C-alpha cells in the first residue's frame, strides 16, 4: 500500500519558526523567530524534516539562513522545565520513556538535520551571531558554511550533562579532526569566524552586511555547472573517506565513464 503524499504546509512551518521560499532551482529555508534568537523546538524540527521530504525535485541548491542577530541560540530551554513546551514532551518525560520510544523520538528529531547532505543537493548555511548546540549542529548539517565575522559557534550540550545528538558529531569530526572536535564539544567553548575558516569549519567569512550576497554568489557559482556533473562529483567526495586510494581511483573511472556516455548521448 502506497503511503499518502505529504502536503506541504508553509503556514504551519512559519508558525514553528521556519519560512520556505522557492526561487527557481534554489530553495531558501529561513529560521524566522529572530525575537527568540531562533530557539529550536520539536515543532521546528518537524517543519524542517517535512521541508526536506517535500522539496521539489527541481531544487539543486538549498540556502539555510536565519533572521535576527543570531543564527540559532539552540534548544528552547523550556524543554528543561517541568512545564515544558505546550504539546511536547519535556526532558523528564522523555527520560521516562521506554528504550524504543526514546530512540525513535531522537531519530525523529535527527531527521531535521540529516537531509541537507542529500546527493542531489548542495546546501549552504549562512551563519551569523550565535550558533549554539542545536544551532551549531544544524549548520553542520549543511554541505557548506559561509559565516559572518561576528559568528560564535559553541557545542554546549556537555555543560547540560548531555551529548550532541542531532547528527553533528560526525561532520564536526570530519571537518576539524578528532582532537579539536573533542575539545570543542567537551569544553563548550566559543569558536569565532577566524578559527572556523582556518580549521575548515567554514568556507568563508564576510562582514555581516555582506552575508546574504556572499551566499547568493556561491549558490550562483554552484548552479553554473551541469547538475549531473555536480551530483557525480559530490558522490565521489562524500564516499572518499570510506574508500582506499585504489577504490577511489576506481570510483572516479566509473563516474567518468557515466559522464562521458551521458554527454555523448549513449547513457542509459
């Protein structure tokens, strides 16, 4: 039996703090609760996950941006209070859940953070101000990061007795290495723009007033190349860490054979 199609609900997404716009082959996802520094909630995560599931197949580049002075101050601290967030389970209730229930709940939260690296897309996070905890991990979910010079990343979960569990530990380790990733996570210290660029955490740092233009310029450059070539290249690079040198060489040959035949009109 085929599952029913998911009907996008932009109004509900915006109520959860996320705005979605489509501009040709580019989709723009905006965290739009700037007054609360884009604090994140399960409702926001459901909206982000639904956007990923309903994204039109014509989209090649996704821009993730945020309104206000901060990209995201992280998880809404109301989740830690007895009152919690209306309609959501707080952490005490989650802790009391059974193993399967708790695992499935966290897996559902993670869906908001994982679709950004799909092989058919390139995602760019435009990050200004604070990107803390869940905010840091959401930026890490994207393929590329362009940051404002005032950016301040921090992984504060350990100071709360928790671990980063929103799919951020692997990309962080891949970007900056194990030792630095451990230090950043275990200390919860701030990482500014200069260090972010120097360590590979960010691709580029620009003045805050130039952030949107810089991201748009990068998106335009990514769209200039044929989509099939970009997809094949992304797949090669994503899989490189798990392959030996000889396996990577082989993967390059196979990918190039597909491209040559496609360009010659001889593809499947």
